[in-house]
C-alpha cells in the first residue's frame, strides 16, 4: 500500500484509468478521524489508567505548568472555561489534582498534580506510546511527522 503523498503506481490505479482522488471534505475527514481516534484512545487510556484523553490532556498541561489557573488551562486545551471547571472538578474529586487559592487573584485558583495524578500519567504513557507507534506504522514516519505538523498549524490557526 502506498504511503500518503506517494505517487500512485500502476497497481494502485483502478480500472477506470484515473488515480483515486482523496476526499476533499477536509473538515468532515478531520471530524471523523478525531472521533475515531478519540474513541480508541479513550478506551485504551481508561483501561490503562482510569482516565479519558480529555482528562489526560489536562493532567499533562498541569504537570507541564504547575500552578496554572483554570483560565490558563482552558486556553491551553482550547476549551471553554465552563468545560474546564467541570473537568477540574472531576479530576479534583478523583484525587488527581489539587486546587489552591491564587496568591494574587482572589477569584482564581491554581492547580497542581497530585501523586495519584502523576501515577495516572505514568500508567497511561505506555499506551500512549503504543498508540502513537500504531499511527506511525499506519502513516509512515514522514506521513506521521507531516500530519503532526499540519495539525499543529491548524490548531493554532486564527481565521
């Protein structure tokens, strides 16, 4: 099977004589791929560490920026503050995050990873590595790198 972006060989061309055209409904394809990947990754992360990919993303963000506020976390994750409030409430109730009063902003709280939160990240890491390895095998190393770069550009695009 050709790598994404490869020029089709004669064996890849259907009987019509025309090379297959990639689907041009990019937004639809992104939504479909995101749903399929999130569903598979959620199943794996729940089995490995008892957390979803949304929770995993929040835990990684807090680990990388201890003391982050909920507003900053929302911006980092690309979520509404109300969604992050609910997410943080669940992670705090599960003992994976702690909240503390912000030293300068009386209405803000800072977030810290707990020992159990760190353990959940460590438990999920082998499954994350396995999942990324499967995606590298599917897309090829160059396809994986190009896809990651393109998705990063899209994630930071401000239309």
